[in-house]
C-alpha cells in the first residue's frame, strides 16, 4: 500500500515533515495475516529510509549492513553499537513504516535476560517498534520472555545467516524430511511464543506455503514463496548495486551501472574544465 507525503519544504532536507502521517503498529502488521501482502525492505540510513518509507509497510535495519555498509564477510562482526546508530537514523528518516531492528550475533543467545538487556537498549536508543531475532524452538523461551515485557519480536527461521558456520553455507533449506519438519516446528514455536511476524529465508517453496498456513502471524518470505504474507529483500540487492546477487533476488534496477555512468560523466567534465560552469559558480555583485 503506497502512502502519499505532503512535505514541508521549509524544514531541512535531512528531516522533511510529512503531514498527515501515522506510523504502522505491531497490531496492524499482525492483522495483515492472509490479507494484502506486506512490503518490507532493508534500510540503514536516513536518506534511504525517506525514499523507501512511502512504499513500505516495514523497514528492517538488518545486520546485513555488516556486508552492505561495512564490507564484512558476514553478519557476525556486527555490533550492538552499529545497530543502534543505524536504527536511530532509519527511525528519524521514516514516518509511516514500522521499523524493526536486527539483534546482532552474540547479543541475545546467552539467556532471556541478556536478550532483554540488549533489546531494551536498542528500542530506547532508536525509537524502533520491534526487534528481530534468528532461531527456532531454542529461542522460543526468549521470544516469550521479551514479549511478556513489552518488546515486540519478529522471528527468523530457515536459512539464518548468523548460524552460517553451523549450517555449512547459504544453500536452500527444507529439502530433507527432517529439515522440513524442524523448520515447521521452529515456526510454530516462535509464533506460539508471541512473535508478531516471522521471516522465512531460503526455504523451498512448498515448505514456505506450509509454514505460512501453519502459523497465525504473518510470514514474510525471502527466497521462499509468493504465497507468503509478505516479502523482504536487501534494498541494495533489488536496486542492482552489486554485480552478484542471490538467486532469489530480482533486480528492479541497475543502480550500480547508472551511478558509474554518472560518475564517468562527472570525471570527464572535471578533466575538460567544463564543470563547474557559469551556473555552478558565484560572481561578484555588479
């Protein structure tokens, strides 16, 4: 569902004020189960949040920022400080979407108490509405602990990038009967513990349909099925910012190519001294 902004241009470019605007809530997202598909994308900066916000229901400040922004080989190097800083930026840049922030590796797995300390810090420092945690049945007690204390939780099952070393890679999940059953059990456990939505990543399409039908909260697919209750992608992947993208990504643009072409033109104008021209320079008043 697209949302129309009315922008007060008297404010700074970094902080436009839309009016009227009402941010989506956790109950509103939960109520979308089986209805109009939820649109979710990642955002890490104020400006990207501003551009995505009118078109999205959920903005995810994903720990994928470790690779996209910082050039890390995986998400495992991401810290709570990073998530808080980028999460606050995305909240400042958005007015409509529900903002969800990933809990980084090592910040919640130790105990429900550790998870609460980390999650409460994230929410207090960013103003986000919810957090996201990876893991299935083993994390269900932590999900219940957090939700009972007022912290909305989005789950994440299937291919869980923080567990890539244990999983042995990034391949699709759910092809064996045992793995199929485990993922269904994970989804049920997380939903029963109180998660308001679940990301299902990298699972075979029939399993994604089963999981979506089995739980009462919305299931948001990434590399799953169009029959999920919504979809999420890393924004830079779908915009074509990288030469290589996962198989499940559709490139909706070639932003990398367009940026490269614009910079090539800029470089040529600088070297030929055609930039800056009269329109970009200041002259003495006559």
